[in-house]
C-alpha cells in the first residue's frame, strides 16, 4: 500500500494488469448492504490479495475518540476533513486520500494521493487541503476474488480521477454509474463527445 500505481501498470514479469489506482463501482445488481452502491479505490492488487478503500460511506457514529487519538488533544478541525468515512469491514489504520502532493506518501499521476503515517495525518487534518477524506477500515478480496466478481458483473472499473474520487459521497455512486454508461455508449457508437457525467462542468 505504499503507492497507488498508474492505470497502465502491470505486475512485473507477467501480462497481468494491476487494478491498483483504479476505482471499482458496484453494479446496481449488488445487494450486499456493505457493498451496494459503493465506490472503492484499489490500493493494492497482487496475485495473493486485493485491498480497497470504500470512498462513499461517511461514518454516522461518534468519531470523537478517533479525533482524540489522531490529534492528541488538539481541537477537532471544522474544515472539509471534519468527518471520517467507513473504508471497509476489515480493521486497519486510519488512511487519508487527498490532493496535497507535498504530504503524499503514495499516489498516482492524476492528483490522487494516499497517506497513513500519523504525523502526516495530523498535518492534513489541520492545513485544510482542497480535498481530503479520512478512512477507517478497508475492503479485502482473496486471490482472484475481485477479478471473478468483475467478470460476473458485480463491479465496473474506472480510472481514479479526482473529479470522482473527491465528489460528494451522496452522489458519487450515481456519477460513477453514469460514467460507466457513457463509456459503454462511446464504445458502441464511436461517439467521443459525451462527458463523463452531465454535472462535471
């Protein structure tokens, strides 16, 4: 999880395309309450496992203990980093996905960066970057599990572009599905003028 590779990266020594750095958008047919209408960014994809962070699940529980631990008694920020999101059902460290290249510990060429070190998270929580989301937990797939779910139509794959990664959580899934639909139309008709989403302007 040291970086989010670019979309064109492949595993060394093979023709296997890495999904790290991509988004997976749940199909409307997914009914599992954990993953239904979810958008995940894949941060690790190896032959052994896949790890992703769910982007559009704000936590509805009291997050004061998390802030106290993260900021060590400092006042909770009132900026855009004022809440935590549920990253997935597996326990793990607090992670930040943001657009501040100076505080990046990993990232891609699209302007989406990842940080997990406590000192970096403190800085991100206080400097008010234009876009920053904090996450608790992550999603996990066993070897080849995510690939099988993609083949059977449970997930659609999109590039991890800031316009979608940092879009409002309540509309992110719909924007992702619209982008998938527009991509299908472009492939079927050859029309290249369609916007990724009608409200991205």
